[in-house]
């Protein structure tokens, strides 16, 4: 297996693009090679099988969707939670590919137990990190409130990225304000 980390990241990012555009059935080594503009066979030199590629795509998606450190550094408040959720929605809708790839991975995980276990671990770790940060930052609420906001934002994201006209009469900012107001104590 090849070990060039920059090339591996480029191939994983290309796989995200292919997965978002063509779905799991279109994710082949050849398609990734073409998307990454590398010689044929390059992807197979970096990933021993499709399951490994899918697993690493799941990890990379979460890296790409994570908030920059400076976004998380500001002081905690009820209003700040809404701002953070709004910034997250902005990243998700401006950079659709990683989240669409994640939706494809979730569907593929229903058919692949190993991928399901790996993706479950990655997503659970992300939720736990969010809860830990939320509590350590002194934000209002605790684990149940963070879980409710996570689930609400997940649903909003699916609507915005797949059928945006379903919620055409309301903005993300309005929905997020409702979520935060209903879930967190003032």
C-alpha cells in the first residue's frame, strides 16, 4: 500500500465527489482515479478494497465538515448556539458534496456491517465531542439538548440538500432560532 498522505487525501476527496455525484454504485477505483486525475490503478494502490475506501471517506467527510477552531472559540451563550448552528448550516449548504457523500455512506452502511460499525463509531465520536465541547464551554443545556439539536439539524440538512423546495417558505435562520429557543433554556 502506498503511504503518501497528500495523495491519499486527494484520492479520498475525489471519492467524496464521486460518491456525492454518482452514489455508492458509481464509486469505483477507476472513477476515483479519473476524478483525482491520476494514472489508472492509483486508487487501488492506496486502498486495499472498497470497504477501506468507504471507511476513510466517512472519516474525511467529518474532517471537512468540522468547524474551524476560531469558530468554536467565542464565549458561550444561548444566542451563540444559534450562531454556531447557523454557521454549520452555511458550511453544509455551501459545500454540499461532503454531506451528500455522507448520506450515501449511511445508505451503504445499511448493507455493509463493517461500514456500519465504522460510520457509527465516527458519528458517535463526533456527537460525543460536540456534547463535551458544549458542556465544557458552559453553553446552556446538556447532552439531551445537544442530541435534539443534532437531530433537528440533520433533518434540516437533508431537506435543504435533497428537496430544498420543501421548506422554501422559511429560512435556515428562522428554523435554527426555533430549534434553539425550544430546546435550550433561556
